[in-house]
C-alpha cells in the first residue's frame, strides 16, 4: 500500500504562482510513475502532468510552459510548480502514483486550487 498526502493548494489571483507537494509513504519502492490530475466541478478528472522514475515528463497542452513537475526520490516527494495561473486552472488537484502507466495505482485526498480573476 502507498499513502499520498498533498499540500500547497490555496487561493491566488490570476497570474500568480503556487507549488503543490505530494508526499508518498508506505511501499514507495513499487512506484515508478507519479502524476498530478485535476477535477473541476462538473467535469472529469484529467491529467495535468506526470513524471516517471527516469525523469521523463508529460504535460497537458493547457499547462505546457506554465507548470513544471518534479520529484525528489530521496524525500519520496513530488512537486508541481504552477506559474501564470489562470481562473480555468481552478480545480481540486490530486496526486497519483502507480507501478507503471495505465494501472489503477493510488490517489491522494486532493487539494483545492482556486484562481481568482
């Protein structure tokens, strides 16, 4: 089992920045892929960014050039630096971890990000 705890969400004005953190605990040696997803009210949960143990990254087109995903394996922590935030970035952001791509994996409880215009 793996437990994931997110932090760093909050209220920010458009154009501002936030950094989300996700700390993993438990059987972390089984984790190779970690990612951030977000879900706005009434919408499905979508991928924001993900990073593999080899450091390869993927980003949703809507966040490319604004968000940066990173991980510190020594601290079992993943980060999402979010710059130039827009009101449409408002959502609950969830941390996800899995052994590999395409498997169910584990989810955090989510952290709210609200961007005001």
